[in-house]
């Protein structure tokens, strides 16, 4: 049996950036610029395809959106 890759294992984490961006009236492009990451990386995070996120990036997003990490990431088994 071949080894299982991390991206093949369901993790149950959902990303709720869309809702926060809409509520705050901020575009994904503007948030990426303010946080200092590429739009491509912001898109990967927003779609839930990210395999990891740095605490510094999560902190910067929370500061810009005036929210808590639990407002962005949720565990839905």
C-alpha cells in the first residue's frame, strides 16, 4: 500500500475568510497587500487548499480584519 500524503487526508478545517472579507468590505487583493503575502497564497488559504499557515500571517490577518483565529478557521469533523 502506498504511503498517504498529507493532502490526501481529510483534516476537517474550514476557512471562513470570504464571510469576513464581505462583512468588512475588504477585497482579497487589499488584504493580501496589507498582510504582505501574495494574492496567490491568499487565494490558496481562502479556498482551504493551504497545508499550513504561519502564526505571523494569521496574526496579521486577524489584526487587519479585527477578528480572532477562530473566526477564520473552524474544525468541522
